[in-house]
């Protein structure tokens, strides 16, 4: 064995993740008196999917609206698979958690002295609930970043956490690789919070950044935690088809363009009549994504493998709102399609794209997982959204549960002692991770394996699924795991800032997470929410109104169980 | 089209000196600098260190110099001939990667007021529309550090001057009713004296609005 060295940090609470959930958890844990470390893959203090968010935050702002109505909408959208305890908490605290953000130094976007600037009504919401901010999420992320520094959270940037350290079903810390130095380090902690976000990078086209490789799901799975609803991947219908840099990045939904908007395929047919004759273009995001995906896959797309949005019949007030409330999307719109399309005077091409993940680590109302000392929050945690998420509720979930996770981890840490990590075990793990350092040219680089995973996931576990496709994906993924992982090499052996070292760890996470999605999707022999099985196109409440829960068994295999829905209370 | 790319390579820990490596490759005119960096990393130089995160002009992490002008790599389209350097004036980690964290911590060190907790306040405070609009504009910053890197005064006296980013942060704080206005005024006073009003920061800023000029105007009005 090579001589392996690593340094060590100690905290009461360590948080893994670089977005809003991680930051809010860190601030709350610190306020509760804990010494807090935060490990993020990025060099920004707060980034993740949060900094890319454009869609705003949903809360019960409107007169007449209230937690019960909001809860009902969340659960209806979620195909009633939601953990009702969690959904209730989100619905009850949506407004107060949102307004609390001002106490971290984030000033909200106001219209005048006492009203928020834009509250938009999105699909599936019984009342207008969507707060939109002219900075999109930049103002929020930078304010939270400064709050982290003010409160002396030890933020360690540009690190990839490679393993969760667990001893006797108790989380004891993490093992991480610094991209900057190329060195490994162990963090011992009384409590660990996973806030690693979603898994967009598992898909060929996604609105997410390439850093969201499903790390938290894979680590939680490996440590024996329960994961639920892993088949529930959300897609969004309208995204840029080109150029390559912008491919899959988000435009949004037809509703952004107002009531005159129409969708056409490459043959000039207004195809939504086939998928949702009543609501047409104003259908839910899952049906619209499925329709766009199907038209393109069955050869009715344009020559660029896209479908066409015609926004020409529009209300100028809605165009103005588009320009001011999603300025970033508008700027990109102009960049990609030119001025006439930017003014909605010409049709433009779009593709569907992966957007969000509803499933994840099972948590209770305090963000506790089934592993002692391990907490999860944000997109990596499952349950709030069930089988599908309403617009604007991703950030609401983060604002409500971020501080809950931080407080409950700090409370847990108070009564605990640090459990020193198992040094020989860590050395073995590092050695295993490092055994990939081979000569360039003799094997396959991490990005090549990533491309293979992303391709099979998009084609077989995208908006439209069936048994044959899912089995093909499982075969492809198993094959990569058995035959390619052991010939994965770093293109260069440099230690410092060598992206391949980080990406090699990500490939492992991607395969594990992809297989969890695939097996869960194969098990659910019905269609519900975002999970659409061509071979089982209808929902079947008598058999499937329940959650699919995955856990790793003692022999390393997968236990698949179905469990009753968590009721309110 | 065929593009020629001179890439700066340097590891400050290596003891050797910086150099340029030249790559010639095919690219579409719609590709960005970031696309080219990814292509070179995958196909030609796996040891190349470069940074990016969101890929859609939000996080500010991919800022580099292209032919002597700073830009966000994920926004800037390619040119037939490109010389790509790291942002100058910031500590270098390796190749195109600067130490952003050190640069932020530096501003915090010079502005201890940033480190103070905002005063407890009503969660929802009334704000007049003009202040709100200005605050919203000032907080559209990408925190890409291009302004800091381009500022000649900051290059001359990095130990004393908070730089354009520090001035922007002060301006943001001055509009936030949760902060103590008099102290911010004092901090801003000395920084404003050092600034030479050359306007380079606002010329290089990738934001669509001239937020750095607006920050100066906000502080001068105070």
C-alpha cells in the first residue's frame, strides 16, 4: 500500500453542499451555538442550484389563501405520494420562513412600501403565490454568503466529499478531496448534514450545473440510509436546444408567454391536443415535457430535433413582465435567438430538459435520516413534493427546512462526543480512490463515462419510460460499473486543481444514483406525476399509492420495499 | 471555423516560470470560451486547470482574460485567435484559476463593519420604492471579481484599498435600513478618497447595468 496521509478537521456540525439549503442550515446551526464547517464544490460561498433559480418562491401571500389550500395543491401535484407531515410544514411556514430571510441581510424586491413586487400565479396553484425577484437568485445567494462569513462558518471551498464516515449506524464525519490542493482530508463531526442538491448531471440535457452529480444520494445509500421515490425525476418542457453551451438550459413553461402561445411540431401540427385537449399548452410541466419528448423521439421534431413555440399572439404587458421578472432568461433568449424572437415576433425552437428531483433521502420533520447523526435537507431529501413539484416550491422547501436542519443537527450535537475516524479504514479508502492514477491513454477518462451515463439516462429514464428501456439502462450502467470503472484513469497525474480527480469520484456517485433511479422506476408499474411508463400509462391507486423505499442490505445488494404514505401529523 | 488558442500555464508551487501553450482546434462560431476550455481539457491537455460552475452567466466563477480583456468564459464567444490568461491582480492557484476566496476575505478584513451582524429589525420593513430599486440594481452583481482585478488603484495598494467590490458592498449596506449609516459613511469616506474615478471598473463589469457607477453615486450622495 502507498503511504497515505491526510489532515483532519473537527466541527460540531459539518454540512456538505453549496446551495441555499446548506447555507441556511449552517447559519441556523451556528446561531444555535455549534462550531460549523461547510464543504462546497464551488468557490462561491453560495451557489448550487439556488444561484441558477429563476422561478421564484411560492408562499401563501394572497388574501384568502392559506396553509390548507397550499397543502392541498402540493399534494395534488405530487400525486398524493407526498410525505404529508413535511408538506404540511412547508405549507404552514411558507410566508414566515420567506420573510425571515430579511434578517440574514437579504432585502426582498418590493413594489412599494408594503407589497412584494411580483406575485405570479403558476400552474397548479389555486392562488397567485410566486414571488419573483429582479435579481433572480443572485441577491439571495450573495446575502447568504455574507451571512456565512459574518457568523464565522468555516467554509471550505472547492472540495468534493468522497465518503460519509459511519460507524455502527452513526455518522461520524466525512472524507473529502480538495480540488485546489489535490489532498484528502477527514472531517470529524458530531452531526453531518447532507445538502448536496439534485442530480441533473446524470442527464444528457438538464437545467442544472454539471456539479450536481447525485453525490448525497449515493453517499447516503452507501451508508445504509433509506431513500424514497427515487423514480421521481422532474422535467421541464421549454429549454434552449442550442448552442451546445446553452443546450438544456431553462426557458420555462408556456404560461410565461401568456394565453395566446402555441406549440407546433416539425410537421406544423399543434400537437398538444393529443396529450391534453382541455388545457392544451397550459397543461402541467410533466405532460408538456412528455409531449415534447415524444414528438421529437417519434420523428416529428424539427430538423434540429426540437419543437416550436409560437409566442406571436401575446399581451405586451406579459412580454414586459418576462423582461423584468426573468431578466437573465430574457438576456439569454436574445443571445440565442436574436432580437425578433426576443420581442416575441417570431417562433423559436425548444427541447425538454431534466430540471428537478423529488425523491431522495427519507427524513422526518426534524430532517433526521435513518442513520443516527445524519441529517438531510433540500433537493437531496425526499418527500415534500411526492411525485411532482409545483412551481416555486423548491425554494420554499429550502427556506423552511434549511434552518430546521441546522437547528436540529446543532441540538443533536450538543449531547454527543466526537467519534474519532477509523484511520486505517480512511487510508484504505483513499488508497482505493487513488488507485485510478494510471498513465493517460491506457484507459477511459471520467468525462467519457459520464457521457455514457448521461445518454442512457436521458433515453431510458427520461420523460417517457418502459420496461425494455429501463432494463437497457440497468444493463448499460452495470456494464460500466463492472467493466469500465476499473479502467478509469486521470488524464494527468497532477495533484493541484486536477479536474479528473474530482470527476472520478463523481462518476462513482452517478452510477450508484442512476441505478437507484432505474430500479425504482422499474418497480413502479404505473404512471404517476413525473414518472410516466408507456407500458403502464395509468395511475393505479389500489396497488401503487405508496412510496418505494430503497436500502442497501448487508450483502451490498438492494432491498426494495413499498411503504404506506406518511400521513399528516 | 479553425481557432488558435494560446493558453497560460503556470503552477506557482512548481518553481518553473509561466508559459503559453498553443492549441489549434475546430469550433463553431456559437461556442464560448468555456466550450473551448472544456474541449482542450478533454482532448488535448488534461492537466489544464480552469474553473467554472453554473455555465449560464450567473455564478461568476469562470472569469478569465481573453486577448487582454476580462470576460466570463461562459458568456464570451470565441475569436479566431485567442490569448487566454487568468485575471491579473488576484492570487493565482494554477493556470487560469485565481484564489477567489482570498480576494473576498481581503475585502472583509478591510471592512470590519461587514462582519458585524445587521441590527435586529422588523422582519418586514417599509422601504420607499426608489431605495428598493437602487438596492435591487446594486445587488445584481455576479461577484466575478473582474472589477477588482482591473482596478489600477487596487493593483497599487491592495493592502489599503477595498477596491470596486468593496465600494459596491458598502453602497449595498448603506441602503439597507438594518445597518448603522454613520459608520458606513466613515468607511466609505476613506475608500472614496482613494478611488481615482477612472471608470475602468464600470467599463469591464459584465453586468447589464452600470452598477459600479451607481454604487459610487450612492456613496457620494450619502
